[in-house]
C-alpha cells in the first residue's frame, strides 16, 4: 500500500511541478510538459513492479503511435482559444483528438498496426 501511495504522490507531484513552472515561464513549462515524463515514470513503475521486458517494450511502442494523433491539438488550441474561449476550445480540442485518433487507427490498421 505504501508503494501505491508513493507512486501517486510522485506522479501527482510531477503534474503540480509542471503547472507551477508554467505559471512562471510559458516556454520552460511547455518544454517540461512536452518531455515524456509520465511515460518514463510508467516505464519505471512497470520495471520496478516486475513486468516483462516484452510488456514494457509494448507499452513504449503503443505510446508512440498514440501520441501522433494528439499533436495537432497543440496547434489548434492556441488558434481556437482566441476565438472560442477556454472551455469550448478544450472540448473542440478533445473532439479533434478523438477524430484524428480514429482516422489514425484506421490508417495504421492497413499497415498491420492495431491500436483498437
């Protein structure tokens, strides 16, 4: 149980740290947020919990393919935010990401990569 609490605390601490840095510096906050820190933490947690090499490698493999359709959101968000406001932009960005993911998954399926 202590291990689980430590995992939650460290992971939550990362999110708080990034948001605090972003308050002070847009660029540094963006850089830190863009780093695959959560993925690195997950890979570490998986290793420490005894997951197999194949399972850990598979997680990294699928993470790559899932990241690609999320990238356009970061271009659309600043553009839409100026026109729609925060909440509509957030919703539109999420919908955009879901639609792009579905298209991406359909495309990759033709090449033998199953995301769904």
